[in-house]
């Protein structure tokens, strides 16, 4: 990095000054020696000049760095959420706070007593930095995004961020290598190499890139290619012992494969239709969707006669419907306003990336009917929409998914062995149905998908999705397996209303025919 080179230069000259001022000869006894002293003085003065020049350069350099960073984040204040919701921007933010400011700070430490860091500054950790990059790898997997496009600042065909330099691609590749996402790590390191050869001022050494690239290739089992890059390394640094050792290992592997056949490479876990549905690629057959209807729902309660719901069927069996305009913008902003403090409290000391690669990455908070009039109104509306008794509702669960935030396929009902009671603490039986309000649009990603039945619903602010979790005989419906796809761009807010079995006896009676599909009637 430029900052690093500069600071090393400066450090070097300061060291020279201190070393050369230690003279012990008796200069005054000889004119020749005095002349030497004059030389020394000239030397000291020229070093002083150099120090002043470097100090000025340092200030000039800091000014330039500061302007550059300011320029990079100039769009942030306009819409901070959308700015940080861009994974490249999030990466750059982490990079600045974890790496760049440290280097600038090191430079400032030399002679200027100004600190960039103190306790009042929130600092992401190295783990956060790693987490963002690890998440980027997962997003690349799911949405099939290439390193070279992302490095260009492109996300699914649209320019969303600045181009990355070779050292930045290297950093991403190196972290992905540490998280064992070798296919992505290799692509990022090759991109680093490509960019390195085009850059006029090199921000990293080619050796470092080649070193990680050959390592990732070998770990990925691509020994031929690993050997190719190891040989390039040796061309630049022929006597390096660790590289020679690496070459030996790679050659042993090649020999092993020649004798025993290729290694079995573990494949990525198969999750059925989850991924194609998340990408919006999977479409049901025309026959599957032929009988789905849209209609105004006005019969279920007196209220609906005045203000009918716009209802769209997404699946008849199991029954899944979408309500349009189910919650107003004003109600949404109220819900977000009262739930944000609950979320941020649970986020203190953590960051959105901490949970990356686990089953679920989101933050949530619970709102009870008595917390706010709007929460209560939503319960009443849920009753109007579903016809299900609100005495067995859970509190409203508000969820926020950040970049890469997802929830792998799961059931909303619990599996029991027949004797134990589901959700014993509540004492209201299993979760008979789910109503989920979408509180935001999501620029890209974030669909709710049902991989068993090929249904995918993309969030639309103000709409809600409803489905029954249980079969008429009370057993869980396996077809209701569903997941939240990773958010690629933007921030996803949803509110869940889970409804339990008790008190629904007359509204949704049990049926001895387990396979009879339930509808909202
Ligand atoms: C050998 O190469 C590696 C990778 O490029 C480097 O980290 C290491 O410092 C080198 N060793 C020597 C003795 O130059
Ligand atoms: C069901 O699970 C409960 C709790 O795990 C256990 O006590 C009970 O013996 C189980 N019953 C049957 C029939 O397996």
C-alpha cells in the first residue's frame, strides 16, 4: 500500500539521523576534520530539509487520503441504510476501519500527537472484516456472481460500487481462502493478478498474490494449476525454501493422483429448489398455476365489507396466499420506529456479520399488543384476514436481515412424538398458521421460498403472506418447509404473527381426513 511504503521511507530517514549523529572523533584538532564537520552539518541540514519536506508531504498525503475517503463515502449520509446495504460498500467500510485508518494512524503517530481511535469510536473487529467477506462468498454462491464483475463494482449487471484495486481483490481472496471457500478465493486471486498487471502503481507484491493463489489451488485439489503458479513464484524468488517445499508437496500430490486416480471432492450441500427459487429461476408449470386466482376478500368479517383485502393465491394445497396493501407505510414506520431500539440493543458489541454461515442471520425483537396501538391493530387485522382467534397469537416478531441475511429452510411448527405438548410454555398447541408482513422492499434477493412445492414470493413492502402449517388432523405439513433467501442488496424487514391451535376449534375445525386441503373460507 502507498501509505505503508511512505511510512517506511519516513521511518528510514529518521533512523539515519539518529545513527549518524553519534560521532566520537576529536574534530577540532584538524581543519580537515572541521571540514568534515561542515559536511556533517550540510548533511544534517539536508536531512532536516528532508524531514520538513517529508512532513509536508505527509500532510499533503494525509489531505489526499482524507479527500479520497470523504469522496468514497459522500453518498452515505443521503441514505445510510442503502449505502451500507451494498456488500462492496460494507467491505470497504470494514477495510477502512480495520485496515486503512490504522495505516494512516501509524503515519500520523510519527511526530504528530493525534489519535484516530478512542473508546467512543465503534470498531469492527477482524472477525467482522472476515465475516463480511465470508458472507460475500455465500452470496456469490447463491446468486452466481463472478469475482471479476464484483471487482468491477457490478452487482448482477448494475454498477453499484467503485472498482477494486489488486490488493483489495487479494485481501478478499486471502480471507475466502482462510474460510475454505476455495473456488471463490481462486477467482478473486486471479482477478487480483489480472488487475496487478494493469496497475501503474502496484499496491501489493505479485509474490503475495501468487503465494495465496497456489495455496488455494492446491487446497482445492487443482494441483496442475497450483504447480503452474508455484513455478511462477520460483521464477521471481528461486531460492525461497518454503516455496520449494510447497512445490515438492504439490508434485507428490500429482504423483499420488497419477497412481491412485483423482480425489473425490466434496460437493456443496444440495438444498433442493431453495437456491433456484431464491434466484427467481424456478417457475412452476402452467398447469400448477392455472387454478390460482386473485380476488377481493370481503366476506370474512364485517370490517372487510368496508375495506376488502386484495388477495392473491400462491398455492392451493398447501394453501398459501398473499395479501396486498395489508399494512400501510405509516403503520410500517411506526413498527420500525418502536422495534429498532429492541434490535440495536441486541446488537451491541456484535455486528451483523457475526452470525454469517450459521442457519440464520438476522436481528429480531418482539412487540406485544399493549406496546403500541399499531401492534394491536395488526392483531385485529390478522384476525380479519385469517379468521383465526387472536387469543392464541404470539407477540409480533419483527426481523431485520442485513446483507447476506438469510434463514435456511425450516418449519414454523414443531415436531412432537405424540405425547409431549408443542410450545408447552404457551400452552396453546402447535403453530397452526403463519402470517408474515413485509415491512420493506428488498432491492435484490430476500425471497420467501417453499422448496418442497416450488413456491417463491419476493418481498413487497406492505404485503403479507399467509399459510397453514398444520394438516387438518393437527400434524405438521411437511410441504410448508420454507426459508428466507439471502439479501443481496438492501435491508429486509418482516413481522411475523404466529397463530396457535387452541381457540380455533370452531374457526378451523379438525378433520379426520388429513389430506383435505384447508382454505380460507
Ligand atoms: C518465501 O516466500 C514466502 C511467500 O512469498 C514469503 O512469505 C517468505 O517471506 C519468503 N521467505 C524468504 C526467506 O524470503
Ligand atoms: C416423547 O418425548 C418425551 C420427551 O422427550 C419423552 O419423555 C417421552 O417418553 C416420549 N414418548 C414416546 C412415546 O416416545
